[in-house]
C-alpha cells in the first residue's frame, strides 16, 4: 500500500523539537524526509540528556523516526552546491534555525524560489516576522510565557507556571505541518510554492484562545464565574490563574482518591457537567440533591462548588482512582484517572492503538516512543528507528548524481 505523502521529498533542516516534530509526522505519512545535519555533530539532541553512553539520546530518537540523515556542511562552497541540487529536486524545505540563519547561509526565500519555483519553505521562529521580538532565539518555556499560557497556568497564590506539555515546541511543529500540507494542496492548483511561517508565540496563543475569551469577559463584567475566585475571592483586571478549574462551562477539579498520601498521582479529574447532575447525585448516594433548588442548577451550585468537591472527595477516600472511574463511567460522568508516565508507558490500550510503540534502534536497542496520534482507516502508521548521524549520506548523494569518487572527496574534505 502506498502512503499518502509518498513522492514528497522534504529537506529537513530542523533541530531540537519544534521542527523535528513536524517533519517526523510527515515522514510517518510517507514523505521522504532527509535530515540535513552538520558533519561530526548533528542535531544537538543526539547528545542531550543521554542515558546510554555513545548512543543517540531518546530526545533525538523520539523526534526523528522514519527519516534519513545526510551530513552536510552547508557553509562550504561544495556543501552549498549539494544543497542547491537537493532544493531543485525537493518539494519542501523545513527549518527552525535562529532568525536570519538561512539567509546568512545564502539561501534566502528569493534564492530558493529561483532554484525551484515549486518549493515550499516552512519555518518555525519564536516570534512572527515584524514582531518587536523577532530577533529573539526561543525555546519552549519562553514561548509559553510569551503566548499567554504561563500567566494563566498554576494556582492564584503561586507564580506563573509552565506546562509539561510541549505547547511551544511540538505544538508549533503540528501547526507547521498543517501549513505545509495546505501549501502542498495550494501548489496542486497554482503550481507555485510559497513560504509558510509559524511562530511559537502564535501557536501557544492559539491554544490559549479561551483565555483571551476570558480577558474580554472580565473586561466587560468584572468577574469569571467558572474560576475558583468566584464568588468569594477577588478579581483584578487580568485573567487569573485558575488552578485546576474546568475552563469551559463545566466546573471540574482534581480530587484525591485512596492512597493520595503516598502516591503523587492518586487523583481523578471530576467534571460536574450540568446535565449529568442527577447521575452524579445517584453515584454519590445524594439523591436528595437532584431536585433541591439549592443544588439543582449550575448557578445554585456555584457558591458551594468546593463544598461539593469536598463531599465527592469523601466518597472517593476508600476508592482507588481506577475503581472510582469504573463506577463513575457507568453514570456517564466525564472523568479520568490522573495517569503517571509509568502507567501510560504500560497502558495496554495505548499499546494496542499504536499510540505508544516500541521501536528498534541500531545502537540503543528497543525504546518506547509516541506513535501517530492521528489514526487513518486506510493506513497503518509504521514507526521506524531514527537514523544514525550521516547514515544515508552516500545514498542521498548518489541519488543526486554524485559519483563514488566525488562522494569520497567530499568525505575527505569533511563537507559531509
Ligand atoms: N552546516 C553548516 N552550518 C549549519 C548547519 C549545517 N548543516 N546547520 C546549521 N548551521 C548553522 C546555521 O547556519 C547557523 O549559523 P549562523 O548563526 O552563523 O548563521 C547555526 O548553525 C545555527 O544557529 P541557530 O539555529 O541559531 O542555533 P542555536 O543553537 O544558536 O539556537 C535555537 C537554537 C533553537 C534557540 C534557535 O535555532 C531558534 O531560536 N530557533 C527558532 C525557534 C525554535 O525552533 N526554537 C526551538 C524549539 S525546540
């Protein structure tokens, strides 16, 4: 079976996480992704946070599966010539260098267009073009702070907090993948390539859309009824941190279960969905609340929502998080156990769906990675091990038309 992106050739000039997450996704779906890396060094994540001496670190292997690796010094004349050939034959060039690096290398958008008018050049930067911070180099947490996530995450009596989820990095990569696929669709109509740019700040903000919603509601009415600060606490003129509050119209909170004193993840998330009030009362054995006007509307419950959560916690104290969810799911109550990474790694459902997969690597052996979160009825996504540094250099150069002698000379001169 052919894969949907088979025949699409991608020059993968990415490093660290944001760019590699994007190109890995496209490689899973069939694109030929050629990762271009500096000879002798490669992507910095190959050696960052190493757990096995001499083997590529998991940081690298988990973001670069299904790719080929070409080492190339693109600052040498010979290296530039190889890159030019590659550009002429490729469909997409993806990069997440610091601002201006591609131009300094001699490959401005104008130059690339001249070499290949069908080329799509896709870039990740910290801030968008023309932004007053456009010259800044940016990593994950910087973007989370600039995109509104940190100021709205955490508890009201603590500092701004970053999320463990890679909102700045992998999330930006996913936005870029959508941009690339859109530009590829556009090219089928126009025959022309284009520049696709995604900033990490914008991608974080896109996920913080509801917080911009809240800012405008706060400006208008002075309070936000779904936040724990309502009705007893005080609001200022900025969206506050809401702890574990629901965020939408459904109040929710993280609640302790049996064993929380020793297990840091013995919790569930419990949502009081409006129309599930009667089932919640039945599950808790509080049927008298179903028709009680002091409880039977969301508005009536608002000022005692934490008392209600305390009663639910009391009900949870002799149940593990899994037992609790098994009871609550029968009542159609939106809830889930707080899962640790260890539980996720061993979850049979995640293994069966291919979301957590075991992959073989030539040097490190077997390791776990996150497979495609997108499932297709006509394609099973196969995740293969990440390439060793320069593993496909000779193969790629030969495909570009270089002879064995020319390739040997490039090795000799450390161009590859
Ligand atoms: N051959 C020769 N030179 C190469 C090369 C190759 N194959 N690949 C990269 N380089 C050079 C670049 O030309 C550039 O040189 P220059 O600065 O002299 O022009 C340099 O290596 C790379 O610079 P840069 O990307 O700025 O690396 P850095 O380690 O200083 O910064 C980041 C890292 C991530 C902070 C920066 O790349 C960045 O801000 N990227 C955009 C946002 C982003 O993606 N952040 C990370 C998210 S995980």
